[in-house]
C-alpha cells in the first residue's frame, strides 16, 4: 500500500516540480509531450520514493539479472531518449510498468509467471517500446497548462494502476470524463504501437518472438477466468483479441527460432520463490517438486531449496544441497554467493572469503559477487581485510562512480575503522547518487563536525558541503 500512495504523492506533490498554483512544473511542453529534462526529473522523483518503499527488491542478484536482460533488449532499441534503469518490486501481482525517464519496473510475480526467458524479455521489450515512443510523456502533449489539471488525474491513474488498480480507477474518475476517455482511446493506440515495436525489438535481441505472444495470450485467458481479479498487467495494458491476433499474425511471418533459457533465468526464479510466502511453504513446494521429479532443471529446484533451507535456519542441510549442485555441474556466480552465505551461517569466515575470492577471479564483472566479497571482508575484521575492502571499493568506484551500494559499503568499512569523517562523507555520496540532497547535506555536516580528519580532508569536506548547499539554493529558486 505504501508504494501505491508514494506513486501518487510523488507525481502530484514532487517538491522539485511544484508550481505556485499546485500543478507540477512539467517544463516546456515539446512536440512529443514533456521536455526531456522534465520527463527525467519526474521519473527520478518517483524513483526516490520507490527505492525507500519496503516493496522495492534490493537484491543485487535479482536486480542484476533483470538489469542485464533489460539492457540486452534495450540495446537494440531505436530512438532512445534516456538511459534505461530496470528494477524489481516484490509483489505477487502480474505486472510491469514504464515510468517517465526510462525507468522500468517488474513485479516479482510476473517473473515467476514467465515460463521462458523469451516471455519475460517480451514484456520488457513492450515496456521499452513505451519509453522509446514517449507514450507516458505524450499523454501531456498538445495540452495547455490549464488542461493539465484534468490530465494529471489520468497520469496518476496510470501510475497508481501499477500496484492499485481500484485506486487508479477512483483517481481517473475525478478527471474530466471526455478528456480521460480520449486519452484512454489514445493509449490503446500506444499499446498496439508497443506491440509492433516490441516484437521487432525482441527479435533483434535474439529471443524467440513466440514468447511475447504466448505470455500475452496466457494472461488474456487468465483474465477471462478471473474477471474480477485479473492480472494488473491487463488493467494497465488492456489486451484484446484483436491485439493478440495481430501479434500472432506478425509472429507467424517470422522464421521459427528456438532460444534456450539462460541458467540465471531459472536460478533467479527459484530464489524469488524461496523467499515468497512463509519458509515452510517454500520448503514444502521445493520438496514436492524434488519428490515428483516434475521440473525442467533439477539444479533450479535444488538451488531454490538451498535458499529456503537457509531461510529456515537449516545451514547444514543447505550445505548438502550446495555440494549436490556442484556434483550436478552447475556453473553460475549465483552458486558461489550461495555457497559463501552457507559458510558464513556455519561460522566459516575463512571458507567464505576463499569461495568469494576465487569466484571474483572467475567472474570479475559480476557486481553481486563484488558486493558480497567487500561486505565479507569488512565483517571479517582486522586491519588487512578492511584495507583490502576499501582498496577494492575505490577501484570499483573508478569504474562506476554512480553506484550507491558501493558508497554505502565504503561508509560501513570506514565506520568499522572508526573514521567518522570518511564514514559520513561516503554515506553522503550514497545519498547523492540516489538523488537525496537533504540527507547528503546532513551527512556532510556530520563529517565536518567529526574532527578526525586532517587539514586537507577537512577542506575537501567543506568545499563539497558548500557545493551541495549552493545546489540546494538553486533548486529552491527553481521551485
């Protein structure tokens, strides 16, 4: 519920987008709708609140997989206006949504419902097409500022419907009926356009185009069976037999291409299932699958089973499953992080460090492994381990300075060393990456008062603090 309310509040009351008359400052309306700057700022403002919501899934392995899959699809798109950012919301509802500025969210329930990687990629291709065609921004196109009041109710409905379809209907009803109806008719044109472009995009990205048709067809059938409890995706992306037929005809004209699922597709779904519901439910589900033998890949089931065992504080049994997975020749960095987590639960810090160090050498570009290795080094204690962790963080920040998790790990490492100035400065940078200016200023104020830095470090903090306060003043003037 909190995510639903924040989506509405972020849109209506975004502090950096406020007009004196209560309307958001959407910037100068371009030929296609919102200006690029306004669209990105609106998306950033909404994401600030989504990231703070408990439903936001801050799992680097799951997020990393969805991000890689999404970027693989988006890299073949034309007319890209913004960099894309993909994220996961922990919600059983079958849904996915595009926000202004290139942000695309996927509900965990939709990932679990996908029967193939091509099906999941098909949904992402559809959402990417909404972004490249500026569909949400174009809802505001060719409208005066005076007309935005009624259009805002529709925009709120579009955003709120991602998690609260009933609330969205209520919001839409508060707008002028004629305007809303016209825009909803226009949105059906958007859907057809996203179908067509998404299908082309899916094919260029190397996936099986039948995945897009099969997933949408299954959701349409599901919606007919449960009309009063249809998937959220059907409410925000209304499917019709006409759209399904058009997709099937387009797919039939393309050459047949069978595309196997990646290993990580099955493992991510198994991990999501392991942390869904109660530990007992998860254990019962995986146990039943193993007994029946009704599964596509045994490694997926055992991987999820091991996570469920860990969740139920059964580390020894989880260790047995890890050994079985190695005998089954599972090759994935996700197995290495699981193995290290099991070792940590068994108080084997040395073994966990060795596992992660070897895995990091084998998979040097897997960010989730890097995070796990740094965190374990910090937790291991000792001057050498913490110094190694900080060196690794600094090296990674040179490559990706906009990584908030790295900055938070840096703050944690400095806190373990008792270096308060460095700790607060690193935490301040983490807030800045996430767009939280006020908390960043607070952290730099704490760093300035820490009193444990030398002259040069203190000067750097003072200079950065002045810069942030100036930025704050400029934002207030803009507002």
